[in-house]
């Protein structure tokens, strides 16, 4: 077959993701802290971008007019960009908007500082378990060779307070005898908190019993020889084997229940992560006012210094091109942040409209809601709504919630009214909290109670919801003493 070359004209449509548009989409799904970090980085890297200091006077009208004239001659950076994820408005942006600075406040009506929740600042780094143990090592009388092994032991204790390597490995790494390392371990196990440096749960509980002076007691006997029976609640067997009354066994178990299986966790792990709400909702009369949290977002503008230098002809061709590129980047960043704030506000108002009853009465009045409902309400794509609601938080009269919380599936009732699955979970939690601890409600019984309230769900669904809320089974919740 002969192969020929020929020209052919073909018309196609395709979606082009420009770097600017990708940045706008990325901004949309950023958290507040990520956005603040990005703005700080751009302020460092882009000389055309600057922050308006609080109380600083605006630029003269002549400079603003000059920037407006120059902007009219510039090819718009994204006027022709269009994408369903983040659609930039087609209105004419004036350069004085960028030179004077732009504040990202949602409306002119802002909640007073007294109405906003206060945030505590962490001024010092909290002490860790390792710090606490090293301090005790320094305060006790240890020989030099004991200090080496004790330091090795402390370095291998995890955040739960358990020694995560064998004593043989400790001895080998310290070039010491295993028996000697075991003696040092016993000294470290006397440190606070009680139970630290244990190698198993059983040893951890025994160390705590020893710290209370319970050597040779019923508590120690149960922990040493009958831990499996204790776990399976076989109290009668324990009483028979120890030849004591069941009441004595229950008293000992009550003491064991007060022990901490994770002694190291009281020191926590890592830095505390604070959540700052992106949206505030407060009630005004019979309506709920939605505002954005603009705290921490600087008022950005394009620097007038370089505009004046360009006007004076101080730059060569290369520098002039660089300044133009940086100015377009700064313009796009300001527009993208502005569009991001407007989109979040629009979606938040839609959510509040759908969940109006929740704002006043709580989770029991949460209505079924899916991304499609909000997308149709605000005229955006579902993927846009998903990006907006990811890692964004709303401060409501009922507390602080992630925007994803308001989206929940529906369950149908006998009277034809749809109920949110989150409301059903909350009702199950309420029933369990009100149950008799000595006779906890089974999943089947919970299902029957909900059926009496016109909510028909299967027992396995109750089990699934209970496990999702990390609530134990009937046997685990039962109070035995």
C-alpha cells in the first residue's frame, strides 16, 4: 500500500488548563493557613506585589489613573480563560483596585470581635515524655554506665509509654550484659508516669499495681495469672481459682479499671493544631448572617514604585518585560483570591439556606443534602463544591463544623419524610447515653426504638452507625460493678 502525505483541516474543541487557571483551582481548595503561606511566599518572590499596611493612605489619583491607562494597553492575563471549576468574572477590573489594595472582607457588615471565638496562642513547646524521663534520669543517682543504658531505653520508648525494642537489643547497642541492662530497666520503670517502659500491657498494669503497693494482692494475682479471664469477663472462674468471693473479684477489677493502659499519652504528641473557621454564621433577628473570616489575609496591591519607574523610562527592554510578567502574576493572584473568597461565601450561604433549621436546633434538624443540591443552587459544578468544602470550617451557633459535615445521605421514614443519616446517628448516640449501664440496649433494641419513631433501619445499619461513632457493643458497654 502506498503512503501519501497530505494536509487536512480539522476543527476540534479542547479544554486548556493554563498555569494561571491551575493556580486558581489550587487556591480554591487550599486551607486558610496554606493560603496565608502562599501569599507570604508570593510577597517575598514578586516585587510587584505588596501588602497595604493598616492605616496607610491610598495612592494619589494621578498614579492610579496612570496604572489604569497602562492596564488598558495590556493584554488581559485571563479575560478569555474559562473553566467550570473557577470562572473568572468578565467585569472590567480597574488598576486602581490593585494599586489601592483589595480587602477580602465578605460584606460591609462584620461581626464584632466579641462575637468571634477567641484563639489561644501556644507560647511554649509542651514537654514530651522523653523530656520528662530524661529529667528524672538526671535527678536520680545513676552510675555512668547505667546512664548510657537508661538513655538508650528512654530513646526507644514510644509515645504510648512502651519500650518498643527488646532488652537484648538495648544491651547489644550499649555493649553491656543483658542482665545488667535488665536491672537498669527496672530502675527506669520506677519513673513517673507509673507503667512507663513496659514491654506489654500485662507488665504495664503490673507496674501500676506495684506503684500502689499492691504486691501480693488480689489485683496482682489477677493481672499475673488471669488476664485472659479478666478480658472475657469470666469473674466466676477467677473467684473459684483464687478461692475468694465474686465481690472481692469485682472490687479488684474496679481498681484495675482505673489503671492507664497508655501511660505516655498524657504528654501528647506533636504540636497542637488549631482550626480557624473560614466562615462565621451569626443570628440577626430571624435570619442568619454569613460572613467570611478575613483575619490573617493581607490587603494586597500592585506596587506603584515600578509603575513610576516605567513611566520615567528607567528600565531596559528585558527589565520592562520582567516587570510586565510579574505584574500580570500579581494581578492574577489578587483576582484568584478574590474569586476564591466570593465562591466560598456563595457556597456557604447556600449551605446555610439548606440547613436553616440546623442553625437553630442542632443535629436533630439536619436535613439530607448532597453536593448536587448546592451545585444546582449556586450554578457551579459538583467538583467545585467538593473543592470548596474540603478543609473549610464554619463557626455556627451550634459550634464549629467542617463544611463536609452538612452533606449527608438520606433515610426515608414511614410518613414519607426524609431524615439525614447524621441525625439518625445522633439519635442512636442519645439513646445509648440514656440507657441503663447495667442493661445496655442491643442493636436490635435500638432498631425497634427507631422504628417506633418512624425511622425504619435494619439492625446491621444500627451496628454500622454505632461502629462509625466508635461506640462499643452491648458487652463492652455493660457496667459490671
